[in-house]
């Protein structure tokens, strides 16, 4: 029976968290040594085929489950939508990934994520800029004389608005970064949003961070609206994913490289080096550029497939091959100065 994987906790015994999963599904922990997987029944729906609004509802349910688990256990979250074939596959993944998972949990277990969003009223900001910005004021005077194009004023306003947004975003982050371990930026969803960032903080620094946010809010004199969400599992800093490989793509790539049986990294590099010499267009103008590009793509896939350990190339072996990968911000999770 397939399992939906929410995350990993440091626990040696099974725990029944109750009906907190998708649509009231029962969520439990399945231990494997010092760590345990937090799992539940997967939803019947196929995420890839859902409309955005419905998919967001499932994502929020996923996060809500993790937040419930987090009330009593530090949880290392897995990527939304991670589904395992059965309990045996889950146990195998935990055993194989035991050390990196434990190391990652140790590096962030005393930390939590707080998400901060800052928005403004665009109309109000444009009005302020039109009354304060020197370049806009000059253009307005010229337009009154009939010497300036209104379109030019609009472009100038947009430029000044963007500059203000970037400047204010920088100020906010400078004030908050001193109270956090790391910061991760997310896409701005619309013109009213100037900041959409996640901050990783020590558990015992949460009040200090909130005070800094309140002081920042006061500094902007109600020109911004701040929304703070947390504490949360460290979604933006240490989400773990499971990578699978397509057996047919591996078969085609192995054929291009002339590989059989097993892919071992040192040998794969040696084969690629020799083949790249033979079919590189710079060696012979008559050689196909397309063939060389196919060789590169094949090498990149097989390299990725066997970079952690030698792997067999049979369909059955590829279908059973999974790898844990964790997303950690550039620069790591070392304490901020």
C-alpha cells in the first residue's frame, strides 16, 4: 500500500498522531533506528492533474499536518507530494539515508522558520512619489507647459516605485537578518507585495525576532502592512526530496554510452571522455553537433544516476532506485554574524 511521506522526526517508537492527514486520514510515525517517517494515506487525487486552487488547498493541508506534528516533535519536512510505493520502500530509504538525514536534522533541530510578507497600497505610494520625487516633479512641470509626454511620467513613476520597493525590502531584511540564522527569498506574487521572505531563527530567539519585526513596522509609519506566519517547519531551508529515474531514459542513455549491466562513476567518466573525443565537432567539421549534444545529455543523466554509488541499469533496478536530496540555501546554515 502506498504511503504519503510528510517528514522525518527523531523517534525510535511508533506514534499515532490521529486523523490529521488529508481528508482526516490517520497519520503515524514508522521508526527505522533513531529516526521515523511521518506518513499517512495519500489522497486519491493526482496532484499533477489538479487545478491550481485545489492544489493549493492540498498544499495547505500538507503544511497543517506538519505543524500539528511539530507541536511535540521537531520535523524535517519532505517535499509536498512525496508518495512511496509501500512501507518496505520507506524503510529502505530511511536506512540508506540515515546518516545524512540525522546530520541535517542535527544542524537545524533547534531552529524554526518564520515567514514575513510586507505589502503596500500602490496608489498611495504612487501619490507620494508624484509629490516627492525630483525627476517626477520636473516632468510634471514640463507637462503643465505642454512639453512632456504623460507616458514618460508614467514610466518615471514606475521606475521610482520599483526603486522604492527594492530599497525598502533591503532595509527590512537588514533589520531582521541580525536576529536570524538564514534568509530565503520567494517570488513576489503581485504589485502590492514588496517582501516575501522566510527567516530561520533559533527557538529561543523567536520573541527577539518578533520585537525586531514590530520595531521595523513602526519605522515605516504604517506605510506597510506586515504579515508574519510561524513558527513553521523549515520548509524553505531543509526540505528533503526523493528523486526517481525513468527506466527508458536510463536505457537510451546507457546505449549511447555503450554501457551494460552496471554504471560506476569512474568508468562512466572514462567512457565519456573517450567518446567525446571521437565525436566532438571541433575534431572533425563533418561530425554531427546533434550527436555530440545527445552524448552530453546521456552522460549527464547517467552521471546523476550513479554519482552516489554504482547502480545497475536493468529496468527493475532503475525502477527501484531512489535518492534522497535536500535543499539547503547557498552558504549553508551557519549562524549569522
